[in-house]
C-alpha cells in the first residue's frame, strides 16, 4: 500500500514522526508525508483560499517523498491528492495527534478534518489520537495501529475511522471499544484579561465536564479503553427530510 | 425573540448588514451582531486557541449590542454565548453569505460552521447563503427569510437549517425545495506559480463540476430553486456500529 501521513501538530511533531518510523520499519508499505509546516491544532476543516501555499520538500526514502505545507491539514490532503504532489494513496492516516479527538470536538479538529478530506476524495482514512497532552510515548500507540491495521481496513465503511488511544502505558489500557461520538461540553471557556494598553481580550480554554454517556468515545477513553468510532461524511438529517417536505407543502 | 446574527464575510459585509436592517425594520425581534472583524471565508469550524480574541463594540439600538471579533465565526458564537457577551439568544442566523454553501462544501464553510456551533450550544440555528459571488442584491433574500421565519422555526429539528437562495432577481426563483446535501466535486483545483525569488507556490481555486444528483441542494440551486436542508450534528455512522462491534470481537 501507499500510505499518506498527515496531521495537525506539524510535520516534525513526534506523533507523526514516530508513526512514520514504525510504519517504515515494521511494514512493507510506502509512506509519504504531506503535513503542515507548523502547529495547526483546532483549525477544523479550514482551507486556504486567500494566501498562496508554499511547499518545502524533505528527503524520505526514495521513491516516497515528504512535504511540509504552509497551509492547514485539509490543504495538505487536497494538495497531495488533487495537486498531485504524490501518487494517489491507498490509505490516509492523520496523526498520531497529541491529545484526544473525541465527541463533538472532532468538528474543531484539524487531525480528524484531514481524514475527512481524505474520505471526500475517496481515500480510506484513519484519524489517530493519543488521549493526553502530557504523556509523550507515541510508540505503543503506533505499534497498536500497525498491529491492527489489517483488521481495521477489513471493516466495510465509507467514512473515516476515528481512533483514540489512552495516554498511558500499554499495560494500563483496557480492550478495544466500538463507540459513538459523545457530546463534549466545556465550562469556564473564556478568561478575560487586559493588555498593557488597557484593551480587553479573551483567552479561549475551558475544562471538559466529566459527565459522559454510555457507549460514547468520551466514556471509553475516560475508562482507559481504546476507542474506535465509525464517522460518516453526510451531515444531511435524513430523518427530517420526508416530514419537512410534507410540512412545508402544507404551510405554503 | 433575541436573535444573534453572525457570518464569515465579516461584520460590515453587506449580506449581514442588509439582514440586520430588514430584521430591525420588519420584525419586533431584538437583534445582536457578533461577527468576525474581517473576511473569514473557508475557515470551517476552526477556533482560536493560540491567539487572544479582541472585541470591538459597535453601537446598535439599545439594549442590543454589536461586536466585531478578531477570531473565526465559531469563536464569535462561543464568545457571544459562553463568554456571555450577549444574553443567550433564542435563534442564531449566520449570513447572508455571499456565495452558496452547498453539499460537502459545508465542511469548509465558516457560515455553516457558525450555525453548527449554535446547535452544539443548544440554540436553533439557520445558515443563509446567496448562491452567487457576483449578484449583490441581498434584500430579496433577507425579505424571503423574514417572511418564512415562523414556518421554518415550526419545523421540529435538533440540527441546523441550511438555506441557499438563488443569486438572481426574485421573479426568477423557483419554489422552495427540501433537499439533501450533494457531493461537491471540483476540478483544476491548484494553480502552480513561481514567486519573484523562484520559489514554487500554489493557489487553491478550481471550478465545481456540473453533474449533480437528484434531490440535492446542488441540483436545486442549479435549477434556481430555494434550497432548505436539515443538517444534524452527529457524525457517528450508526449503520456501522453494531456490525463493527460483532466483527471486531470475532477478529480479536
């Protein structure tokens, strides 16, 4: 297989580089990297229309290539595939992200959005996140993904696969749980400050509330399970369609 | 009702300002504006975590207020509601956007993402777009929304309502169609150039291909109908959940 690696933490982030090393050492797959040149967390599915995109090439093993892009994670995937920086990949992996990407938070995630862009371009795509900002050992998570890649790819699915791995030593992980996306709710979101010129500004932060529903990815990670969620790409609310058609004709 | 207006074209964009005028003149609703200080098209659902958010207040009719924010459309909605810049609104309207927001393109849209942020915060939300970059008459679209607001709000729905209006004089519009999201496919996406220092860069553009499926929002707008699509906020692919649970246990 030809695998495209990308992320939102940037080309040289240890999560991506560790996954590249493990894929290169432990498999026969060709691995290209097309990733943002720097930190792009929380950039969601944004793309760059009002600035040019610059490309810096880094040497990888021939014939595969590595490119750092001045844009967003979704720009990277579009430029890699539609801009033909690399041959069309058989699989896209976005990550390993430093920090979880769970529940409704995936809307904000550059990591998950890059995988979604892959899906929109017809490429099977996996987003992988290590669910901690402090724990920095990416190798167990990379090994886990590589060990399980074949069975994950056998799952019939037209969307993306969102994988979150506990940010702890492997012996503390529970098993694998198939989960639905939970609702991530935050409190104390904005911190108000005053700059040296007296202007008011806000920092966005906040802590996640700890009241998670059963069967969700949030709960699984809270209980130290590996979480896998099938995510689709059609936001149409089909349950409403026929009802709305009738109602809007009636009330015309 | 207290209505929060936002957009991704910026606080002073004519689409938002025209909608504000029509809502203020033709209804009794209180209307607050919290919108980006400048152009934020294609910023998707990105939020600002690594920069402070500055707020500029503009006078509107008392007691309602207008704020321009240094961040993204989703920042605006979060800061308005979670940062309590304004009282919690009963309805959020994002737009009127210059240009359509249709099909899978809504992933990139700051306009639709702002409305999605409203939904995540429990506020009924409508995204409104004028489906042309050239046609600049926003008043007929604003009037249409105001005339139909009550019947749209009677539709039971837990997601957002994505409304696209033809970018043409009203007498050329067809009726209202309830649609599903289509698949927006582009060709000739990237234009390669060389800067004065000899560095290669890319502009992202591309034209949409014109082969749309029945019942989609893309087709409706192509045929000059007003398009309304119910959009939900749960990206879980529920069709796969139980099958995956069984398969992953089997192959363990």
